[in-house]
C-alpha cells in the first residue's frame, strides 16, 4: 500500500511538472538522445559541444504570460546554454536518463530552491543563482587560492527594479517589481572573490585552478549588474578559451581567441568567477 501511494505521488508530480512546461518535440528528442548517449563519466565539455552551432537568441524564457519551465534547445543564450548543459551533467552523473528527470533538474537549477512560483522565483541574477545552487549542493563556488583570486566584487544589483520596462513580465505586471527589489536587496553587500582579467594571461597559474568544463561567470562594472556573460572553460594549446552562446557570432561557439584576448575587447568586463559542477 505504501509503495502504491509513493507511485501515485510520483505520477502526480510528473503530471504537474509537465503541465508547467513549454517545449517542442525537437527539444525533448534532443535531450533524450543526449541522455541515452551519456553516462556518469560523460564530461561537461562533451555535452556543451553537442550544442555548437545552435543559434544565439535572447529572451527565449520570456514567451509566456505566466511563468513556465521553458525548454528550448534550438535557440540558446549564455544563461540557457549553461543551465541546459548543467542539467544534463547532473542527470547523467546521477544515472538519470528520462525526460522527466531532466525537467526536474532544470527546474531545480532555474528557480530559487527549485520551486517554480511565478516570475520572481526565477534566479535572474547569476550571483543569486550561484548562492542558491551552492546551498542546494549542485555546484562549488571557487574563490581560492589568492592569487589568482586577487579581486573582490561587492555586489550591488538593482538593474531589473530600476529598468522594469526592459522586462516583459515586469512591464506587464508592475506589482512584481517589489519582489524583484527584495531579491536584489538580499544580495546587496555580498562580497565575492574573482580573478581579475589582467591575471588571465598567466596560463600556468590559471591551469591550477580552472578546469575544463568549469562555468565561467564574467564579472562587470556596469551599474546595477553583477555578471555580464557566461560560458564554459576550455583549455587549448595557446591558453584558456570560452565555449559560449555568443551574441557576436550569433551562435554557440568555442571562441577562437583566448579568454584573455576576449576580455580585453570588453571594457566593462572586469574578470571571472569560477563555478564547478559537483560530482
């Protein structure tokens, strides 16, 4: 009787999750194919490289009037690429190979404490994402040794609450702004260590702390923001590179230039935070 009860609860959970999800058949087929081809030893980079060439498209999560778990493997931005690959990695290393497993993990990654409860429950600032996923024991936030983690970022985010017209959900529902502001305030004053971009030319030092497949979160000095861009670390013979959904290239690429060269071309980029998926 107990086993039957647990089974019924599991079925109800899957049905509820499916009802909150938006995707196309091509998306579920892509995810299921990758899950079937992978195991606990499959690397983050192998999974990330399966999306090379996918078009860069922004705002793919802003398509519904109500907040839903969106799966879109046909169009990616820097955040959805990182979430998609991280969810796949967490599934495969846990031996979970079903579509419902993937949806469950993706929801846990995208929303605060894994609970989808409207637009404000989504982790819009990546500093908030890091803090929440560290607490959920999905990732480690690498901040040592010093050097190369010689710089400190004092987080002070307020871009969303001060620019609500730039966000579809906030423009349509101004009543959500106070909740967004509250989440911003919870981050204010948080101090985190990062690697300043001048240190990114020291390959010997970097290779000791940055591993293939690490999530690289690029810090910035743009007012009201914390992180400007995301991608995965890739070591080539000439140094560290970035695998990312690139607005410049309009698709997912491994940047041909080194990360040091890439960073120098962006004045507002200040350095990188290093996030490692737990194994």
